C-alpha cells in the first residue's frame, strides 16, 4: 500500500516532469536530457566498504562494513581498540596530521564538521577511510569493529535488540498492604505509564529501532484467580479498576504471589524506514501479597 | 573519559589546530590555488592543482609527482572510457586497477555505451613513502558524469546530480612512473 507521503510526492513529481519536458522542448535541450537517469559513477567496480561512527558514553565505535568486494574481505569480522587488533582485519585510527598537501581539503571540510577533527582509519589489508570525530576523543576512546556488511541482518538485529528493550522496573501497588479475606484489594502498576518503549542499535552503518507498546495486562492474584485489563489501574487513594477479593487467607506468615503479565506488541524499522512487525513479547512482575482472615471476637454481656 | 584527560586533550588539539593555522597562513600563496581540480573527458578543462609542499619525509617534487600522476590517471581514464580505448591505460594504472578498468570498458562496449567523466576533485595525499614508492590519495570528488552512445557520443540519460563520491587510490612507483594500482570506495 502506498503511503500518503508518496502520494503527495508523486503529485508533485508528475507536474515537475511535465514542466521539465516542456522546458526541454522550448530551450532545445536534447530530448535525452529530459529522460530520468542517474548518471555514471566512475570506476563502478571499485571495491567498497561502509564506514560509520557511533558515539556512546565510553567513547566512539567505528564500524567498517565490508562486502565481498572489499579488500581482504575473506577475513573474519573482528574488532580492535584504537590500534592493533585481532582476527582477519587489523585496523587502527590516527588523528590526521594535516600536512600542507592536504591544506585545501582540510580548509574546505573543517567548517562542515565543527568541533571535530579528521581521523584516518587504516587496516592492514588495504582499507583506508576518513572519519570526523569529536575533539574530545582520543585513541583510547576508539574501538574499531569490522563487520560483514552483507551479513548485517536487520531482522536479526531487531530480534536481539528486543531482548534488551529497557522495560522500566515495574512494581505492583496494592491496597490494603495486607489483604483481608472478603475485602476487595485494589491493584495497580507503579513505575510505568504505559507509553511505548524504544531501543535502537547501529551496526555496520545499519540503524535498527525497536518499539514495544503494551496491549494488555493479565493479572494473576496467586489464589487461582486471574483478570485481564487494558488499564494500569489507579494508585490509592484513587479507586482502582483492578480489584480482587480473596476468599481465603494466605498461609500463616506467607503470602500470595500477585503477578502482572504485560503483553507488548513489537515492531522495528531500519534506518528510519517503514515499521515492520515483530513477534509480541511479554514481561512479568510479581509481588508477595499477604492476606489475612478477619477474626471476629464475640464478647458476652 | 576523565575530565582532566579530556581537557588536556582539548588543549593539545586546540594547540595543534592553532599551529596548523599559523603554518597554513604562512604557506599561503596569494590565492592562486583553486579549491578543486576538475577532470572532464575528452578535453579536460584547465585545471588548477594544489601543489603540496615539503614534509620531513619527502621532497616537494615527489609530492608534486604524485599529484600530477593522479590527475593524469583521471585524464587517461576519462579518455579511455569515452573513446573505449584501452591503449593508454597501462601508462597510468597497473595491477587490479588496470584489470578493473579494462573490464569496465568492456562492459560499456557490450552495452553500446561510453562514459563522459565530469568530476571535480577534492583530494589530498594521505600517505607518501618515497622509499617504498607508495602513495595514498584520498579524493572526495563531485561527480557529474554521464553515459553517452558509444558511436554518436550523444548523451544517454542524465548527468549524475553532483553526487560526492569518496574514493581512496593507492599508487605505486613502477619503472619510475607513479601509477594507480588499486582503490577503494567509502560507502556506495
């Protein structure tokens, strides 16, 4: 199905092409010029490799994504810290020593990269690349990771990322703190407002985002009863719609295991593209909940 | 990263940049140098070449040799893919790059096409080892090349829309002549 954005883009493209054809006719441009094509890349068979930089709290990671046509691509993926390394590729990154021969290039490029300095990345099998890194970064802060670009599987990345989506540390709120048989207990979720949770990762220049959204909450009260809701409940003293009345007490000194199981729908996208579905996931959180039997004391008159 | 280390590093980098700036100012030549070099086939436009200056490990003539060899490589390459004539390729390239370019020309020929190379260079010598006879040229060039009919040389399609291609070329000195031996494209 075409997106509304594409529809609107196409509405703009069609008149533009028509105008271009008319203009070409009027000014006498060669008709070939009006045809859409994307030019010619010199040396189209040159080996290629993607290089990308990801900044994080510990420094930066330089990813080199190699393909079958990359120099030395038969080597295994590997990583190295700044200088040296192991595996099939041994790479290093060095801040560029701006000699006079590269003066003009530096003067042109530096304004495009404020607060950054150019670094040269070399690998012993011939790879060479230039990246711009923050002036805060030193050699010890750099890790170089070589991955096989054609082996970067976004779906696999998304699946791996799904296991590490930072679901908040949810707790179960309940009132009264100690339940009473035949008296409704109110439950709710604390520490999470039900909004979608997003995680992302970049590998070999491919950025994958994973988003999970809660679709339902299944409550298990520990005495065999269960309840399914789409609500997080309401914290006391507000009346919560998640209620349960225990018919028996927990064992003496013991408690029921009150559990909420949250079902999340999941999806992912690659480099900001269209969202694609992932298998749903669930996360469970449990709290111990003691329930007592009210004792009636009869007093004689 | 520790803050002290960061500050020290920042100071060192700032100092380096300041020294570089002073060096660059001292090396100014009155604005005669252009900001890029343009290669076009089959009649290359007048080019203005940045002339590298001396470094402790090489002489100006060697760096100039490399720069000129690199531009010469592009001129010969541009002529070859425009005229589908491989005869002069060995003068400027060798090894894998020569094989690659021959295959490229063969592919164009089979499709009845040729290529008009229009590029504006933005290059520098990244490495130069006069003793070993090796050099690395990094080029972030703007590409406006297009295909032409092999016979009529009339344009087919449209010129590339000024895309920047990032290539690194590895040169070797072979029988006294600098030649492009291999290359790699960053991205793409």
